């Protein structure tokens, strides 16, 4: 194929006579910080190569550094844009450590830490506030209580929690059914336990740990005290004592018999804590509570009958609590974080 002629055709105007580029000046070494560049001039769209004059497509012998490669000044000045590929254009002293990307708002910064230039840096993830935290909440631990609780999270994600609550009638009925089922259907014992649950206050003290810093998983271990008080009829009381003492209790007593018990329990649990909008705290948990010890008292109006029957009734209650109060517990609370 014949070599392309560099002579302008008759229909193409002759290109202007460009002077030969001077030798590049001896630039000083790059400074420790980038120079203050002038604003980057807006570039105009280049002409299509097919319509450009022949002289606009340089030959291998025609110098290109420092001169426009298309219609002047289509790509800015010098040839590679100013200062798009470093400063100055190709052939002068090296672009590094000067920025290698276009300089100015909206372009990626070539200098580490340069603010106000280049693509905006990704926003850092918000850091979780440092403990201690104090949470006050209301909720339930079914089937034990509706309660109010306070939780403190200390450094190292150590948790301390205390709560105080009351057993509603629905929970009382559920506990009575569980005791009756565990005792093999002993209705007299279940009635005695149900009578002792007329008023039940529950105190919970727990210690825990949140093992994963970025998650809400929690592990709990603690002590639960239940304070029970109530009453039963003489007939129901007599049904728990063998005759002839049981029959005597049912016939001789004219008023209800008061019962009091204190249960000492251990509880364990696993839970998850959710924090919404930095202050709303929701905790859900599953656990297990078991009575390890119990003390009971019976107040019988007749002193002689009380001395004889009270130890029997108290032992029946204590044995029932220690043997049958083994409860799965489901907790759900919501509160405010300070």
C-alpha cells in the first residue's frame, strides 16, 4: 500500500507553519506537596477524523508533544489535557508523585488525604457508643411475672440486670397446671399450691455477657426469688393431710388458712438485644428456672391443730416447689437506653 501523502490536497487549506517545540526546560524536583494548579479549561468536542485536514493526523516524524492532536484547542492544551495525566504533559518530568487523575471537584484525588478534590471518600461506618449503658424496660418473663427491669452494660460487654414483678392470674393458672402434671395429677397438692399463689412477687438478679462486640447475643445466669402468699379452705387443707387429722382440720376450722412461702431459684437464659434509633432497646430471651430451696409457713387459728398439722403442710409445699417448679421461661422486654 502506497504511503499516505502528507501534502495537503487542493481542497484542504495548508496547515499553519508551527515552530519546532523548544527543548523542555529543566524542571525542579517535585515538591513535597502538589502545586496549586489553575482551573482545568473546558475541552471542546474533537472533530471527526474523516473531516479533519491531513495535517491534523500527525505522521511519525511530526512532533506531537506540546501540540494539539486535533483541531486546536479540542483536547485542551497541551496534548494530553492539562493536567489530566500528571503535570506537565507526556515527555516532561514525571507525573509521580503528582496527581495522576484530573484535578478539581468531582474527580478522583491523586494525593492521599486530599480533601475537597476528587471523588468523595466513603463515609466511615458510625462507631458504636462506648459503655456504660443503662436500660430501663417493662416486659414479661412468662410464666413467672410481668415486671420492670434495669440493665447496665459495662466495659468488656459485661451485663448486670435486676427486675421486680408480679405474677398475673393467667401465669398462676399455668404454674398450677404444670405442678399438677408433674405430680402425677395430685389434685389436692395442686389446689394447695394454687392457694399459695394468690399474691406472688418475683425478684430477679442476673449477670450476663455479650460475647460478640457487633451482635446482640447475650448469655445470662442469675437468682430468682419468689414471695408467695395466699390461703386455702379448711376442706382443701384437710385433703392434703391423712385422716384422722385431715378430717379434724376440715371439721374444726371455720375460716381459711393462710399460707406463705419463699422460693429460691436459679435461672439461666440466652437472649438477643436489639437497639433501634440508638435509644429503643428490645430484648427477647428463652431460659430455664428451677427451685433449689423453699421455706413455707401455715397459720392455723387453732394452736393445737397448728402445732400438729403445720409441719406436715409446710413439708408438702416445700417438696412440691423443689420437685415440680422447673419452668421454661420466655422473656420479652422493651425500654429506653440512657
